[in-house]
């Protein structure tokens, strides 16, 4: 543990030194091995800040159920370090290479979010390298303004180098139940019912999400932790998890180890691996197992984007190029069926992922002002559509609809808001005050430039 702490201290020092050495005129970036950001960004020749010593778990206090974790530690590594002690983070984003700092500053979510809220709500304190070049500790009682403004700031106020987070006890297996629905209204009503009681048919639920394949085919997926030994399924090989939930009517059951349950969406990047042929039985058989993971598909996707391979193929086939629609939006649960009904008619993308969420506490987080006590559903859709009459036509349509329904959109991907709209939606005044205080010389990019202007 002492070794981990001194390694971390050395890592922080290297980060600070690289920050001090960065030319004042070059936009600052992290040099990271992985990213789950989908915005196309302006080219940047800068070397990026040295994060090499900030990728591990520093210490776990099993009794207090807390972990001290370096900012750029992936959830893959964090989960490996906690599960062997029968513990897990309160919210484990579905993609293995998402880092704790990335999920806190970029708002991760997953199927415990209906009971545990969002990753930043389980942060007890964090050390941040601010834009001013200082390392300071932020918590509800210390530098509380930056602690509150950090979620959804995407590294524009500073970088988290250490986070102390809460953990929860977990059991070794998860029993899954998948309930088929023939209408989105019924499906959303069932999710609402589970959120209200925390249970399905009187039995407590630990994990809750869902998938819509079409207007008359959707599933609520429920998981319950269990210690009961027994056979488990494996979706890291030839079987494909999201296909396994499909059935004609009623309910099906399944079981996974807790490890495989937490990563059940990573193997096929939800369903996005299909774009690379990885779900075709013949190709899947020869596709190396170690490349069946979201980070590898992400790399392929970035190559595709760089060389515009998809658009070239469309052109060869006489079709228009595509607009990328890779988005997660939060809609109040009372408007969710309305959103889905509109989406299924207006945007030709399925499947759609549903993940209910409610903030764990009563606190407000100014840069992503969803309301405490309100049930929301995160709706995720990741594909392309034919280009429209203007740049980002379908993305803009979605932004408008989400706004009409009193929802919010995550900022990890393309956004098209005007600055006044953006300020209103993402805590503009509060952001500017905090930015001025912690990044007085604007060494870090501003959130609008990053999220909308793709800098
Ligand atoms: C297709 C797709 C699906 C997704 N699905 C999910 C999902 O299922 N569940 C989920 O929770 N999230 C999901 N996300 C969103 C993801 O959690 C966010 O994009 C998150 O910010 C990525 O974190 P990262 O660690 O990969 O950071 P990066 O992608 O490397 O960086 C993201 C941003 O965070 C900043 N940043 C990174 N580390 C830090 C730090 N330590 N301190 C401050 N700022 C930092 C970077 O500067 C950058 O602006 C998805 C994203 C995509 C593209």
C-alpha cells in the first residue's frame, strides 16, 4: 500500500511537471492510452499531460468500504481490485476502459443507477490538478464549488488525480430475468413500477436496464445478486448477450458471474460490434477473444472515421454519406414512452438501450441539472443515418425533442447547441464563476469549445 501511495505521489509529480512544461499557447490534453469520447476533435500536436503514474488503485479500505483510486484508473482495473474483496463501485459503467475520472467528469451511468445514481455521487473527496496548476482536495466540505461543478466539466476545470469513492458489498453471481413487452408504454410503466418499489414481483432488484428492438419488441432486464452456486452462461465467446434476451413472450431467466454481469455489454460494445462483422458466426469463430471488447471496436471506429471508409462505401453504392448519431439522453420517465414513440418513427436506429436513473442524494450538480427525486431514463442509441439537409440535421432534431420533453443530453459526443442554449442547459453562470476561480488564465479549454466546437 505504501508502494502504491508513493507510486501515486510520483505520478502526480510527473503530471504537474508536464503541465508546467506545456506551452501556454497549446490546448492542454491528457495523454491517455484509451478514450471513450466520440466527438471528432481538432488535430492537436501537443504531447499531452503525462498520466502514466495515475492508472492504478491506491488503497482499498474493506471495512469502511471505500477505495482511493488514481484518476485515470480504468473500471476494468478498479473492478478487478474490488471484486476479489467482495466489493464493487456503486456504479460500474459498461465499458471496461472508461476511467473513474472520465466517468465522474463525463457522467457515466449503468444498471445500478436507479438505486445508486451517478458515479460522481459516490465520490467522497478528490484531488484535482486545477487549471491554475495547483493540486487541491475537493469534497462537500472543502472547495465545494469545484466538487459540485466537476461532473460534466470534461476536464475543463481541472483533472482528478485521486478519488476516494464508496464501494458496496456484492455477491458472486447475478440471476437475470428478462421480461418481454409488446409496447413501449407497457415497458416504461413496468420500469417505473420497479423504480417505485425497488422490486419485481416482490423480490428486490439490484440491476435494472432494458432494450427496445422495435415498437412491439422490448425487454426489461432485471438482475439480482445471489450467492447460490449453479451453472452460468458465457457471452464472451460465441454467444451474444443482447441476442440472448430476445424471446416471443413472457419471461426468461439466466445467470452470470458478477464479473461477467458487470461486463456483459463490453464484449460486443452493446451491439455495435455488428458493424465490424464480429457477430457473424463464421467471423466470430476466428475473431480472437482478446479483441472481443469495446476498446478494440473503438479503435476500429476511429480508423473508420479518420479515413471515412463508411462514406466511401456508401458513395460507391450510389448512396449519400452518413450522419453519426452516437448519443445518450436523459428523459423524465413520464415522457420516456413519448420520446421512444417519436424516436422510432423519426430516427431509423435500433436497438435502443434504456437505463433508468434517479440521483442518489438531494444535492444539485450545476453543470448537469437533473432534478433530485425525479425518475429519468437514459436512452442510448449509437449508429448512423443518411445525412440530412444541413450539418447534423438529425442530431439537432434529437436535441430539440429532448429539450421539449425537459430532458438532458450527455456531452461525450457531437452537440450542436447555440451558446445561449448551452449556457441555459449546462449551468453557464455557475460554470463561468468556477472556471474563473480554478482556471483564471484559461489554460484549459472552455466547455462549449470542447463539447460543441470540437476543440
Ligand atoms: C458509444 C459510447 C457508449 C457509452 N456508453 C457508456 C455507458 O454505457 N456507460 C457509461 O457510463 N458511459 C458511457 N459512455 C460515456 C463515457 O462514460 C464518457 O464518455 C466518459 O467521459 C469516458 O471516460 P474516459 O475515461 O474514457 O475518458 P476520455 O474519453 O479519455 O475523456 C473524456 C473527457 O473526460 C476528460 N477526462 C478524462 N479523465 C479525466 C480526469 N481524471 N479528470 C478530469 N477530466 C478527465 C477528458 O479531458 C475528456 O474531455 C459512452 C460513450 C460512448 C462513446
